[in-house]
C-alpha cells in the first residue's frame, strides 16, 4: 500500500516518539481548558420531605425524567417503598417479549417512555 505523499514529511515533523495509537482525552481537554462536567446537565436535587410527599407514580415519573442523572435519595426513596413502587410500576407497564424491554399500557405512567 502506497503511503500518502506527505507521510514522510508529517512523520519527520511529528518525530520518532509519535504513537498514532495513543490518545489521552484528559490531557487534550486539560490543554483546551475543558471539563466534561461543564457539558453534562446537572443532577436534580430533591429534599427528603419532597420525596416523602411524592406518590409512587410521581417517583416513577421522576426516575424516567432524570434518566442517568437520578440522585441517590430518589433511588433510596423508591427502594424504601419497595412493594408499593413495584405494584405501581406493574399497573402501568407490562413485560415485553424481549427481556427488560417494556410496553406501556394506555394511560400508564411515563416510566418507560
């Protein structure tokens, strides 16, 4: 296979220590002054009393709305309610044919939207 016509010049400019397989994203971001947290949405904050006042369907809706940014205390509140959360989820959703995939029942919660 023939190398690009500027290959030799580029290799000479990069030097012998150049490793095309090596890439350090943290080093590049630091050089550019970037922080990945600046690009991520912030996690919501729920007070304990706010969570305690939420219905089970409200808790499930909050889980769905927040996706992978769910705060720990929301998860803990759902776990604390255990069977009540499970019953609420099972009333609005039914298992699909492929493992964890879910199908919404009409008028159900938003937990799998």
